[in-house]
């Protein structure tokens, strides 16, 4: 039986904004049903809280320090193995429907004489994906124009220079006036686009269309929704499905702000953070954010119903996750450029259709997982060879089957703030702007070159409000966690052109006629004798 994978990713969905994760008011019955049929990994961490590097780590199963694409719009260099490359080794297809944030390494291809328009050039430029439909989600006039979705909108009568901007990213006021969906003051108004033609509905339709015609070759379809990422614009009826009464209070304190780490302090003063200081404005934005999540949930329900009717659920592994979270005013911040759980922890639900996974269905796994575990899981499920000298993540299949295996005891994430206001305000050289988070299940430590470290004890401070980065009483814990960062930093899979098995099987030099350091034939004969007897 052909084994396929449906790899669903949302953009900027927090781990705790699902009913199955304990949110008290949000309604996500279809995603909750996925959790009931599979395993929900409640401590999954992305390898960067920033869109681009997070996704490049997910698609390569390599840490940011290994693949080098450390910020948005940084090209993934030519030669990096992606999920598509791993699947191609056994005839599998990695197919895209939605967003990747992939930026092509045009200079690298030119240096190697690869035509970007060639089949190989397109494969590299799209991060190893075969593009069924690419929709990256931010397409104002003069920027990137998504040919598929804009063409679809025009075909259905939604005209304009940029139909996405004019319809999907615009709202309609009660008097019929069309207003910008970029402005948060308008987020309570319905999107101009009808729901059935919205981005979420469109991407779901396109995913179904792909699966309906996919054929016999094994595939992994990456259904990558662009929501609930901003602009915070939802079509009716999702725009007013929730109210301020449904919005939970922010996690923040005055004491936290008073002794904030320098980078944290600067992040609280940028526009997308100060937008959440007023509770009425915060509640209005989050209510619509929640509506966008429920819209995704409804379409996942529609998708699952189609897969069940068509028999696709019988042989398809389903993954549901996000590329990072969103502060939503927690810790006095918006967006995601830091390492509190609101930003760096993501939902992860995996459903294995095989009988071996039956005993674990509906369980919650508290072990530390990382986004780089997804490609190894996909390759393992589909029956491919695990390229362990390249892949830095681990397959989740043993966990899905309830096997007792040694597992990681520390998760890592990275963020580079050299392109933000924090670098110039702190006078930091670019080389000192890379932060590394290490979390061992209790202690969360952030190494910040040129600045003091950050330390949280999540056992006694689960909301991460009390930074122990300068507390003398915790110097030993800081030293221990710093050692974990250094150990991790030297553990990279840099040798990607030779496997460990190749090195193990390589003949000794003297069996290849390389006789270095021998004095005479007697020594040579003795060396051969030792090899023959071993």
C-alpha cells in the first residue's frame, strides 16, 4: 500500500489557542478530533521564532546554525538537502499548497551554472517542493504577486491591481465603505472577500484537488495555511464570532518590564508591541485572531470529511502544526522575536493510520520535540532511508507506536536580531546578535553574546515572568545550561557528504597502499598481521 502524508502548517498559531490545548473559549472541534485520533505533543519547539528560518529548519531537518538561512528573505543555499530531496531518493513527491517563505539562492545557482528556469533550478528555488499552488500571503501591489490565487480571484470576478489586497486584505464597514485590513482598528469588520473565496477556503479546495488527482506515486502534500498571520482580517461570519469576553488576559507584569533583558525591553517598544498595551485594542485583535483559527478548523473538518469519504485516511499520515506562535501582548510584546513559550512553542498533532499506533491514540506526549523531527518522521513513515548524517531531527514514529526509546533532554532554538532596531540601539556588532535558547524541560536559558543571559525556571514560574539571568543564587544553573549550548553548538551535522557507515567501512590506509611512518618491511608485516587478526 502506498503511504502518503498530509502535512498541515498554520502561520503564527500559538500552541495554547486550541480547545484540546486547554483554551477556555476557542472552538476548534475538528483539530481537537485530530488530537483524539493521534498523539498531541505538548512540548514542541520550533528552531527559530522567526518565519523564514523556522520553516527552513522544518523543511531541511537542520538547525539554523547548520543551514544558515537565519532571517526572513535569506536564501536557503544551494546544496542543502530538503524534504523534497529526501523523498526523491525513493520516488516520493513533496508537493506544496500554500506558503513556504522560501527565497531562492539565485547567486549560488549562477555560480554553479544552474539555470533557475530549468527543472533542477526550479526544484532548488522552491526548496525542493513541487509547486501545486504557492500562496505566501502578503501580496500588496508592487510586491510578490501570487499567480494562482490572484488569477483565481480575477477569474471569479474580483478585479483590481492586486485582487488579494483589494478583496482578501480589505474590509467593508457598516456603511459599505471599503477600508484597509492592514489597520488593526478595522479588524472587527468583515473581509471584503466572501468566505468561500478566502485564502483558507481556497487553499483547502486546492489541497483536495491535488489529492483527488495525485495518482499512485507516494506524496507528501504540504498544506500551508497563511492564517492566522496578519493582516488580521476574517471573512464573515468569523470576523465577529468572538468578542472581548472570549479573550483571556495577557500574561505580563510590571515587575517583568522593569527588569527586562535589554533585547526584550527594546522589543516591547516597537509598534507591533505597543499595539497591545491598550486592553480594548488587544481584545479586538485577538477576537478576530480566534475567528481565523476557527475558520481553519472548519475547513480542516471539511478536508477530513472528504478524505474519509475518498478513503484517503486509510493510508495517510496527518501532521498538524505551526511555524511559530505570537505574543499577542504577553510579556508586553507582539509578533514573535523572542523565546517565551507564546512565541517558540507550537502545536503538534500527528496521526499514524497504522494499527501499530492504535494503543497511543488520544494521548498527550510531554517529551521535548522539535520541528526538525517532522521530515525524519515523514521519511520513516513513507519507508525511505534515514540520512542520519544530514538529518538533525529524529523520527517520531517510535513515540507514536508507544516504544520505549531514549529521547532528547534539551530543545534548542535560535534568533538573530541584527536586522532589527535592537542591534543599533544596543550598539551590538552583527556577529553578536545571534541568540540561542536551550530548554531542558524545566530550565529555559537564552545565550546572548555581548549581553547578559536569560534564565527561567518553568517549574516554579510557568508563565516565565521572573527572569533569573542575573540572580547570583542561580549561577550554577546558568553555567550548566551554557555548557548545554556549547555542547549543542559543536554537535552539528556538518559532514553531509559521507555517512558514518562509509567511514566505518573504509579500508585502513595500509590496505590501500599508503605506508606512512613505517621503518621497514617487518613493521609493515606486523601491521598487516594485526589487521588480519582483528
